[in-house]
C-alpha cells in the first residue's frame, strides 16, 4: 500500500500531461461569398514600386482574370549587383504612405496571386521571400513563399493574426536570394490581386477544446477560438455546447471581441459518465464551428465502487 500511495500522485501527474492535448476544428478555406475584399495594390501601381537589381512593370502577358497584372523580372547575376554583395537580394518594395492603407487591423487575411515563369526546370526550395515592415525592418514579418510552382498561378493567403503590429504596415517587399539560383537564371513573377480580406459576418476560427481527453469529474471544459467578422471595438455573442449523441449536456455563452477568445463550460454540478462527447460553437449570425471530439475518462480520484 505504501508503494502505491507513493506512485499514485506521480502517475496521475504524468497522465494529466498526456491528456492535455488540444483538439482543433480548423475552419475550412473561406469562400469568396464569405469574404469582403479591398484591393491593396493594383497593376497601375508599377511606377510606385522601388526596384533593385530587377525591373517591375504593368503587363498583359500573363493575365489571370483578363485584367493587367504586375510583372517583376529578375536576371540572376552572381558577378554584379551591389559592390559588397555581388550575390545579393534583387527586390521590389512598395511604401504604403496613406494611414488607411497601412492599417490592416480590421482585416483577417492579406492575399495575392503569383504566377512564376523561369528558365530553370523547377524552382528552388526557397524561391521567393515576402517581408512586411511593421513598422520597420527590425520589426518585420518575414515569410518564404515555398508554395510557388513553375507555370502556375498560386494563391498566397496570410492570416493577419500571424502578423504582429499589422495595424501599421509601412512597406511590402518581395525579394529573392541569388545564392538559391544559378548565374543567369531568368525569373518572371506576375502578381495579381494584392488584397485584404475579412469575413463578412461573425465566424469562429480554430475552434478547439483545450484537451482531447479529460477526466469525467472535471469541473470545467475550457474551449478556445478566434473570432473574425467583427469590427474592432465591437463584440458578438458566442455560444458553446457540449453534446453526447445529439443531446445537449451543457451550454455556455459569452460576448467576445475580435481576436482570440476563451470560455468554459461549467459541468461542476453534472455527473458526467466516461465516454465520447462533442463540442460545437457558433457566433451570432454565423455558421457552426466544430464539432470537435472530446473523450471523458474515469478519474483516478473516483471514490467508492
């Protein structure tokens, strides 16, 4: 008995760590009808871009929807370029001067389409980099656009929740590293519909129970989510339900602001049986999030029996 008493707390602690694994219902890729759009950069902006070791112009050579696009051309040169960096970083950049253009805080995604043509058989693993100065180089958001493929239009969609300080975006920059390419490689990138997108109505994103498995005698079942489709400063009602075989076992609601949120289903007065459950959520006026599965297991602290 002594050894069992010594083992039990450590085993329970270890088991609890194993149980604390979140289960998430990822939101499906949003459809055009779910989103509002604002064109951020049009083909007519070609003259407003700065270009280093490359060129950028308006073009009708490779159109995606029948409207002109931006054409960025690079000839890779391992022996030219900037004196200190002959194998350097050909790049283009657009400075956002107007306050309304810099403030992306009311939007959910930044998006653009990119078509890539090249003299190479295929692109390298890191074909192109994107930087957003928020507000400067030291605080920049950087992403490598590994999705690009030769001879294809590819949509790049960036959740703005991943971009710190996106209320103050001062510069959009695209660049390549010539070290990833051979001397004299030819690169042509066509950019279309550089836009900001947001959900048109309240929507729960990344809806999740904080643990996939919990003890049946838990007092609360915590749930987390991201709320989109709500203007900054506004709030929307969010309802969450715990269900078993289509029966509502517990329910909780809260008024949530845009961004990350959390609520807890109070099950302290219920005697929940071990088994399989589901958790669903909904923001007022929006579609259902989930269900996400949740398993309740018998508690090691259960007495009697």
